[in-house]
C-alpha cells in the first residue's frame, strides 16, 4: 500500500479538474479583455462622430452668418440684412451661396476627395444637417443647427443655437 501511495504522490501531472479551472480562468480573462477593447473602440468611434458633428454644426452656423454678412455688403443695392434667411428649415453646404429647402428628413451630406462635406459630390456619410431659422424681430434671428446621425442602430444628434443681430445700421 505504501508503494502505491508514493507512486501517486510523485506523479507530476494535472488532473482534469485543474485543467478545466485553468481554461475557465483563461476564457474569463480573454472575454473581459475583448469586451473592454470593444467598448473602448465604440467610445472612440462615437467621440469621432461627435467631433465631426460639432464641426458640421459650426459650419452650418457660419454659412448663415456669411449670408448675413454678404447682405450687409449689398446694403447700398437695397438688400436687407436678413434677405435669404426666411423662417423655416433649410440645408446648405460650403459650395452653396444660399439656403435650400429641407424636405422631411433631409439629405445626407457627402464627403468629397478633399475631405469637404457637401450634397453633390463624393462618398455618402451618415450625417444630416438641418438649419432652422426663426425671425424673432426686425433686427434679430435665431439660428438652430441640428446634426443627426445613426450609429449601430442608435440615433444621435447634436444641436447648436445662436441669435444673430442686425448690428450694422448705416
């Protein structure tokens, strides 16, 4: 009996239970690491989309501001400061000199080969831009720019608003 006990005691191998426990621990570590990496990648992708959306919102605001400023330059020709800035929902890109009607859900912006967003050339993107204008008084308009997109079947939007004034009174 003593010989049999010493033989088992000196055996240097793993039992099936030890192998299963080791595999379980390894699988748990790999699963947790994979979930963490996927979560980090999703956060990075979402942050990138929000960054692009903020730039597109700022560009929409600048387009309206540019129309107002151009109108001031044409004041001598009888152009009002808010001409072309009627109440309603609009869309515009850096190529356009004015605003175009926004129908229903609007069109998705495209990115051209130079990295500029527009509605005519390039690769379709997930971003949609709506510019809402409200004439609050004879010398004040409210501009609300909404950028919306969808990612992984979830809807996102970014909204910015600013009041523009006719402070140029010749």
